[in-house]
């Protein structure tokens, strides 16, 4: 199973993504389109003033995707 097929099965779930450069991003995967995945990174309890953030990541730069329980 390729990352594009795996990404399609994880849409709408909380996901942790490890990138090629070593960074780890976790959030809710909203959609997959044209080789990119989009995430909504929500507000944390420690920083209530922080707004929601949308991240767009290239599937080519992703090394692993894991659902968060």
C-alpha cells in the first residue's frame, strides 16, 4: 500500500506524520489532493490563545503515517 492509499484511509482521523527532515506533525487529516495531505492542528490546553492552524504536506516528504488513538 502506497502513502497515497494509506492517506485516503486516514482522512478524518487524528494522525501523526513523520517527515523526511525529521519533524513530527500530529493533527486531524482533512483531505488528500494532488499529492498533498492537509491537516488541521488544533488548540492545546496549554496555549488557549493559539488559533487552529492548517498545514499542507507533500506525500513525497512523508516517511510514516500512524493513527493516534
